């Protein structure tokens, strides 16, 4: 079958297909804006479902022929940049009477076609202003958008499920008033903390099946999004480095130290390559990088870094060390929550340490994460770190996220609010 005929078939098949009922996410794509809407995020985080939700909404007011959806992950659709015009040719031949300026174009995983941006620019210039794209690589899409589509795009980031979305997928309405409702929230939070938030896994009871699926997600990310996309040939070194990131959540991230460690283990890899690996892992949404906070952007960029992982399921299913370390899991969860809300990840480190600082209407706010504060030494350490950070930020308030403790106190003239993690996560707003 030639490429144009295949495209016609795929478009026609989608027009007669029934879209299964989908659970709504907190992100809602605008359908009445003349911008190229771009959604980036890790594979399997829910980008396709977000597009399909938008298409479902449009189907209520438009005939299905006005909606074009193509997934470039489809192995049958192996297109080069010069083939993309076949989409318009096929569409016009299928529906010659349609005014294409009134049609919507949805292209899933567009980065699979190198050089896609010129076609999208032409589509936006001369055919339709209603274009929706998804991609699994933030850096590739942003660099291509910056060069060819500057000022034309509206960008969204898609993460695995927030806690509120996790509850929605389980058909649980948050009840923070009754003791029964709060108990259910606590129980469900424990599942979320360990299981993570990939949508496909919510309904799967078997831990072994979840582990196999998460391993598959990891392998696809590694081989398709990193090795193939970046033409990386030193696969053993890359695998070791990513495993090292996985096992070092919330710890200082020293490329020099990892480089020396890998040299001692017999790996032939340069320090610059490790910096590249870190950038790749962040671009494909496997890692989230936090930097030491500094009012100077230059010093901040040069400062110490920490790494977090995009979903707790990767931590518990691909590494033994986190299965009982709920403190690390909770800190990772808070990092994901902050990034989901478009917060840059920062920490403060000096004579005392503070896990995060985040932007509020009242300025930069210090935030500590402590799963268990029952030991007096732990409470004192967390409070002192919070106070030092608040003083550094010229702030009079601070927050401590705990497993299930809720109270307020004043420590060295700093107002401290302790929140159970589930309560903090339910207050999250979509980025």
C-alpha cells in the first residue's frame, strides 16, 4: 500500500472508530484559540488521552470529518518530512468539499518525523490555525519551536496522574470532613505513594504485572527516546548512569563523582558525555533536576544539583532500595507535584538544609518533607532547616509536608504549617 492510500485509510478508520470513555484530566486543552497547542511529557503519561478528550468534546458540535488524528507512533506510518504533505493531499481527496481552514489537526508524537516543524508552519500559515501536537521530548520540541514556530505555540506539560486525578481514576470523591473519608484518603494515598501515577496502572492489582509494564516504559524511553533519538552508542555507560540517577533520588548530584566511579568500574566515558546523559534524561521526562537556590541566575546554574524521578512507580519497581524508604518516596512525590505546577525545583543548602523553596503570592516559601516527625531530633532538624531557609528568603512562614501530621506552630518567630501529604497534594493546581 502506498503512503497516501495508507494515510487515507488511517484517517477514515479514525472517523468511524468509537473513542472509549476517558477519565478527565485536570489539564483541559483550549479549543477556541488560534495557536499551535503543544503537549509534551513522558510516554504513557496520558498525552494521547488528552487529545482524544479534546476530540470527544469537538465531536459534540462538529462533524467527525472535520477532525484529523494521526499517531506517528503507528509503525505503519513511517514518514519523512517530505512525505508530510501527503496528509493534506489524502485529506483533500477524501473530503474535497471541506473547508480545511475550519478543520482541526491532531498529530501525536510528532517528533518521530525529523524536520516536522516546516510542515506545521506551512499548515498554520496557509491551511488551518487549529493544530494540536504532542511529543515525548521537551528539548527537541522546544528547540524546533524556538527556531521555526516562535510566538505561535501554547505549551502544556503532561505528567503522570496527580493525587486528585488518581482518586478520580479510582472513582473516589475526596471527603476531607468525615473520619471515614479521611481514612479512605490516607489508604489511597499509601497506594499512590508506592504505585505511582501512570494511568494504565491504576486498575492493575498485580504488583508483578505493574513491574513488567513499568520496565517496558523504561525500556522504550531508553532505547527509543534516548539511544535512537540521540544516536547514542555507549549503551552500557548510559544504562549505568541512568541506574545511578534512579538510585540517588534527592541526593547531591555530582557528575565528577559519578565519572570517577564509572572509570573505576571500567567504563570508557567522558565527563561531558555524562552531562549530555543528564540533559537527555531530563528532556525525555525521566528525571527532574533541582538546583541550589541563589538569587543570582548565573550562580544558580553553576550550583549543586539534585535529581528526582518522574514517577514513584519507577523507584519502587525498578530499584529495591525504595520499597521501604517512604521518606524518599514522599520527597520525590513532592518534587513531582511542584514541577506539575510549573514550579522550578530549588533547594537551600548551607549550615542547615531545606528540601525545597517554591514561589507563592507572598514570595519564595521554604518547604521541608519529613515522613515521620515522631523523634524529637528529627523535628528539631527539620524546624531549624526551615527557619534558616526562611531567614535567607526574608520570609516569615514555612511548610512541612508529613505523612499524616497536621498542626501549626511558631519556631524562632517563623510560622510553621505542617500538612499531611494527601492534603498538600489535593491543593495542587494544574500547571
